[in-house]
């Protein structure tokens, strides 16, 4: 686009910035609560919650409280909630069998939310790290995260979540071939309606630290995830991963982290034109909260500005821990 404007003083751009009404009229990018997916952490127990110190304002919730939170979120206009299980180190195993147990904490939470708010979309996480004694997203053999055996387990996990009532599956593991394997299994088992929002461009980032605290993976993690997550220096590779997952049957794609990778968000949307999401991850959330708590930034303003940046970059939606607070502000 090449704007054609008169010269100064005929053209004064400040005319359209003069009042809030004028600024509202010409704003190019807007936010609504429908742009958000709210990630929540679920733990065992009843009518309880535990604050997560590295994520101020975020708590692990028991299943009953997750259901109540979903009711409140739906009333705010938030269309979807994403469930992440907290698993203590004592409950983790090498075979990760709990990952596809129909009665694990995540699957119970799916059923509870769907019962409490049938109209809310429930998204899940598919990766072995919440259940793995090694804290990795896949099985570890001789110090290496193996691919094909892991994919077989992820398919079982996907089917259990679909059977529990999940609307959107979120494979976050970055194993090769897992989207095609899941899509084939979902089709053959009668779950054709279940959508896949693939973490297609997930980077080996240092911004995930607080999340690992939240799901109990920090103490478990041995090594790092650089053999399967994307190198932060690579942009073209991210686009290749997006193309691969779309070809295998992903309905939507995600870039993770978000704020440090807005250029990737823009490239994905421009190149493919598909529903594109970003995850404002735990470290991004925590640093804004910490700066606000110290009085260095206006917390509400930087929250809204950061979320608006995702939309401006081309994202159709954002996974963000700010979802309820931002929605309340947007509703006035």
C-alpha cells in the first residue's frame, strides 16, 4: 500500500489524533474478549488453589474451581479455556501412562468445564512433559528424546482428550509427524469434529521458566529441549513447520513464544492466511507483572498494548494469562 497524501499544511495527520472519538474512529486494530484463550492450571484436590510465585496473579486450581472460573470467563465473553495439568514429581513415571488415562486431572477438568459451560470451547495440551519423570515432551532413550515412540503415545493422549470432550487439541511437543498421526486417529475413531491448534512454530526459548514451575516440570527437567524445538535464530524453518502441519491436517497454527516472535506471527499470517495464534508465555507475562509491581510500568496499559501488538502483527487470537483482566477492561 502506498498512501497518497497532500503536503503540509493541507495534510495534518494530527487532525485525526485530536480526540478520543476521532482516534477510535480510525483505529486500525482492535481487541475484544473473543480474541483470547485463557490458559489455566489444574491440580488434584477439592475447592482449593495454590498461588504460583513466579506468575503473580496466577494460581493452580482444583477441578471444581476450574469449572467455576470457566463460567466466569464465559460471562466475560472469552470463548475458550486451555487446560494444563500440574503433576507433582512423585506422580511422574518413565512410561508416562497417566498422560492417556481417562481419569487423569486434565481429562476430568475437560469434562467438568463442558458440564458447567457447554458453550465454552475447551482446548488441551498434548505433550508428555507434565507426566514424564524426565520433564521432557517425549520419551528419553540414552539421553535423547525419541520421536516415533513418542508420537504413538501422543496419539493415545489425543484420543483420550477427544473422548473426554475437548473441542481443540493443542499438540505442543514438536515431534515430527505427530499432526498427521493424530488427525488420522481422530478420523478413524469418530472424532472428525475435533480441531487441532498445532504449536507449529514453538521455539527453544528461555521464556518458559515460570510455566515449568506451574506444571511441576522445573525440578523434573533433565537437559534442555533444543533437539526438537526450533532454534530462536530461525525464521524460515518456522514457516516450513507451519506448512508441514497444515499439510498433515492442522486446522489452526500457533507461534510460541509470542512477544519476542511477532515477526514470525506476521510472516505466518501473510504467507498462509490461516487462523494464526500466539502464546503470550509465562515469562512474558511474569516480566510485565514484575515491572508493574515495582512501579516501573503502568500494568494495565502495557498489558493492553502487548495484546494489541499480537493482533496488529496478524494474529487471530492470543493465549494469555491476562484474558480475564483484559476482558473486564474491554467490557468497561
